[in-house]
C-alpha cells in the first residue's frame, strides 16, 4: 500500500440506505487510526468497540445487531 493517509467516514443519515444524499461523519482519530492500519495491512476488516468495518463491502456492521449497517468511505488526505 502507498504511504497516503486516509480519513474514514460513515453515513450518519438516520436512514443510511435511503435514496437521498448520505451525511458523511468522520470517525474519531483513534478509530480512524485503527481502521487505516487494518486497511493498509490489507486485512479484510477492522474491528472497533461495537462495529466491524468490512473493506470489500465498504460497510460498517454492528457486532450485536447485524441489521444495523451503514456505508463507509475513505478519502485520501
């Protein structure tokens, strides 16, 4: 992976799969660093306290309720 830095965001829209525009919210610096580390190591996912980020799906899934899913994206800084 290249040395570019990335900022990760999740769609914080109350209905994350609605057809309207997503509302992108940045992850905390601590979570972003962990996600970025896993992404750069080419791991298939990153595990946060309550969520798992699946890179191939660009999706955040709640650990205890898999119906709670949101889109994620990475922007290069």
